[in-house]
C-alpha cells in the first residue's frame, strides 16, 4: 500500500516537473494582437523589426497595462498608437533604453517627453511618454532607468491616472512593448506548489 502511494507521488512530481519545464521553455505568447483591423500601413523602406533593448518598464516594475497597442488599419484610422500603463500622479517615469531627449515640453496641454534611442538605425526608434512633467531637457543623454519626469495629475486620456507610452520609427507607430525582453514582460518565475 505504501509503495503504491510512493509511486503515485513520484509520478505526480515527474509530471509536474515536465509540465513546468514545458511552460518555461515554450515561446511566450504575444501580449497584444495587431487588432481586428489588421496591421498599420508601413513604409517598405523602414525596418519593421524592433530590437528588445529595453532595460526597465517606464513606470514601476511591472505596471498594469490598461489599454494595449491597437494599430489603425489606415494612416488616419482609429486605433491606439501606444500602451497605457497604470501609474498614479507623481510616479517617476524612466527611460527604458539609452538615448537622447528629442523633445521635452507641453503638447496640447499635456507634458510630453520623447527620446531617440541610441543605435536603433536611421531614423532611430523614438519613445514617447505622456502626460509627464519633464525632468530632462532636449539634447540630454539618458541612460536606462534614469528618471526623465513624473506622471502629471491631469492630461491623461485614461479613466484613472496612467502614462501613455508610444514608439515610432519615422512616421510609423510600433508596439512599445516589443522593446522589452521576455524576462521583463512576464511576471516572476513559476513556483512549485505542494501536491497535498
């Protein structure tokens, strides 16, 4: 009787190890699909790939994504050309990768900071953050994780306070989450739980 119980427990442990290893080794699913309307229009001369060069999230260690990237079907079509990350007013906003500040100031009543990312081609990838009270100036070099501003109390298009994080190459909008490597996109490591 005791041998049968031991065999069952060992079999469960082996199955748990196999399932865990399979889950950890499988490629991660995309966080957000391109949307029902399809992919955005893109300039064939502009590289479409985005290197996963991000070192940190713009706010917090793993903020809640309130609204994902939804590219428009046409240049002027409806969509969401970035992601909205939950962040209370006053939260520090950080550069996700090294670069140079291309713009820091108000646009239509909202504070905006734009950073051209180093070594990402010509034209370079440009991240944007809004609504943000800038702590940097145009032309300033920034490092990953460096505070570039704080979330403003007003000016957000979210129902609750958030940061709209965008990514562009030239005139083409891209999914900013693609800048982050898989280890930053997913929550912490899996934990094994007791069987009994």
